[in-house]
C-alpha cells in the first residue's frame, strides 16, 4: 500500500460546485521484447560468471553474491546487446535458477525462454482506478481523492514501487491543494507484474485524463483550456517536498493541440471512405518524476593514438545509449565519433551503475561520462601548458588537438612526452552521486518528464474500428543530443501506448492464460501506425544532464489511451472507461448509446 495526502479533502469537496467520480480499468499487458529472457551461468568454487539479458547487471550481481555466498568480486555478470527490455528484464529473474543448475551439473548451463514462457515471467499491472474530483464552476480543480488497485500477480517484484508511482501520477500535471490517494498492489493467482516503461503512469493517466474531459464536457468548457487553467507551471512545486517542476507542460500542450487543429477554426480533414465515419480529436497530459537513483560512474581512457574508450555500465537495449554516451565524450574532448569505443554492462570490467531504466541513462550516466571526459581534458591541458610553457587560459581543444593560437599539438604527442616512447594513456573518472555538485541531484526526482499526446481519429460506427490519421507526441528533452534517436525513442513509446489503447490484453480464464503467443496476443505493427506520427521536441537547455539534456524514453507511452478515448468521445458522444478500445468494445458501446449523435461526420 502507498499513497499521499495533504490539505483537507472533505472540506474541499463540501465547498466544490461539482463533484465527479468515475472508475476506469486498465488491462494486463505484455512487454513483448523481441528477445526473450536468456541466461548462461558458469558456477565454480572460485566464483560465478553469468551472461544474461538483465537490464540491471550490478543489482543481479549483488543478489547472486548474497544467495550463493560469494563476495562481489567473485561474481561477474555480462550483458550483451539486448533485443529490447522495456522493464521486463529489470532486477533478477532467471539468473539464480540457472546458477543453481550450473552448480548441480558442474558445468555451464544455458536457459532461454520461449515466447510463451516469457509471457508468464512478467507483465504490466492491470489496474482499477476510482477517481473523485471536486471542481468549481469555472473549471478550477480543488480536490482529488483516488483509490487504485493494481493486480501485482503472484509475487511482489517491483509492485510496491509501481503502487507508489501510480499514486503520484494519478494527480496528472495539475495543481492540487487537497489530495487523498491510496494505492494498493494486490496479490493474485496470475503472472507477476513489475516494471514496464513508465511504471504506474499509463494506468494513472488513463483514469486522470479521461476524467478531465468528462469534467470539461459536463461544465461546457474547452478540454484544452481547462487543462491550461490547472496545469502546474514551470518552477512550481508539484508535490510537497519534491523538486519544483523543471518542464513546461503548458507550452507542450499548446503545441500538441495546434498540431492536430484543436481549438482552431478549421474543420477536420474529411476521410475519403464512404463508410459512416466520424472524426474526433483528443488530448492527454501527464507528469512523471523520473531519473531515479542518482548513482553512476564512468572511466574514459585516452590512448596514445588519440582514440578513446568509454567504460559505462548502462545496458544497451536498443535505446541508443552507447551512441549518446560516445557523443558526450566526443563533444567534451573534440574527438570524432569513429575514434570512440564504448564498453558497457560487464560488472568485471566497467565501474558501477545503479540501473538502466526510469529515463535516467542520458542524464545520470551522461553526466558521469562527461565528468570523466572533463578530467581527461584537464590532464591534457596541464600537459599542453608544459609543452607550450604557457598558462592554461591560452589553450583550447579542437579536433583532437590542443591549440595555442595558431600552434597545435596532438593528444598522442602529449601522451608520448609524458610517458616516453609510444606508450601510456590518460584516465578520467566521472562520478554521479546524491552528494556531488552541492547535492543538486539529492532532491527527487532528478527531473520531470512530461507525457503529452494529441490524437485525431476516425471511427467506423458500423464496425467500431478506430483509425488514427494524425497522432502527435510532445517531449520536453532539455537538449536533444541525438535528435533522430530522440524521435525514435518517443515514437516507439507512442506505438506501445497505442497497443494497450487499441488491442493489447492478456486474457485469463480459470487461472490459465489464454493468449500467451504472438498469434492470439496482438502487438502493433507498421500497419497499425498512425497516418502521420509526429514527435515534437521542446529544447529549453534546462535539464540536469549533459549540455542541459533530460531523458525522454517513457513520456510517449503515457497519454496515448486518454487522447484516443477523448477523441472517440468527441466523435461519437460515447465515453468508454475500460481498455483496450477494441472494435467489438467500441461497437457495443455505440450500439448501447444509439451511436447517432456527437462529433463531426466524415461523409456529411
């Protein structure tokens, strides 16, 4: 159980002009990483070596050392390039079992799960959220009370943390003077639930943002304007004791609405289909405190030939972390990218990193790499000052050279002068801890990540099928170190969000999972992409990471469901409170409601 409470909710409800209470449900969802879980373990009396698909190798090392009675230096966890994770490979999963098998067999053992077995390993929490909100006539939010029940399955895994994050995230991105939220992670006889991209946020945003539109419709207010009226502003405190907001959700929301033509005079584009199509537009906006555990370390080695090796414990799972970290080092030391190698995720080789998740790697490990590169640069400048017999202020680095006016010397030449012959290297170390930099990362969260979406949809009232001609996601990234990768991350998150919005659901009957395969469990494909999927990056250079960057890997998944459901309501006048929005569910809701009023008909 987790929760938050401040103010006087009952007194605020008594003074509110209107009280709205609604219950929403969210389905069990499978991560579907392209690569299922796999582990190779080699046990001996001297120690353990494990090759694993783990996102958090250092945490796995700690668990294995404790369970099998070894010291940390006797346990090595190596993680190759992974085929996706999305949280499913967080913490320890198969590793102890495979190590135990290796111990008994007296030789290395490999276990690789089938897709069906992976389905039964971990999933996202199903949820039931009851949201009660007090509102004034002008749309001002005065109080919110919520009860969240999360189906955490047979074992806890990361359930307690998910419950805590869901409790925070169901507040949306809004100003609240009075709050009472209780969140439960409930044990059930089903597959365990744990971390999944933006833990607790899609469930919370589905409920919170759907109700915002319910309120706006009941009060005759514009869905965009009621959000802008209540949004937390940059620099404001979102929750007592938490870091003030460092994002600008109002600007992002306006950009998203403008991109799909909400609150503008122009009509929606008319679909070409002759079917009874209705069109609608919807918004979603949420806020997540991310970047957990500000503990990362890195080593940068500058070799005598001018090349770099970056040692960073971040696990590469397809998010492009190795490229971004190389860019950070390249920028600091002015070395071409092709001269940089990144070594990661081998606890016997790289220094400690807490974890890979919670949108933290660019910020936390990026700062560690930047710090290590700066330390190398300081050593280079010291050597160059001796070489040129000049003060440091007269020196600069560019393109692998230290410059003094028009004179230059290569990095390699400086290393040779220092160490003699063609030998030696410079080492830099970078640390990120809660205490460093005057404790600027001590206060949680490390930064705030917005999840803003706008959807224009078409719904066939005869079949219930939803098509999305235009979908917009807005990410507040501080600085996009690699813009193309940023867009790829955001668009991938959007597609995952549209998956649980439109069709993804793990189905149980009599305690048995009915669809543990990729025939009966549908995931988004290119055929399901919106006609125009647009990712907007806000760059204010205000993040805590390198060059003012922030993480963005999770925001795109958060507001997909409410934006589509809100657009469905605008199109048809039908409000659905249960996901996914399958054609059958939509068709039944339209049939029950008459399905003849509301929205803009595409063939009028």
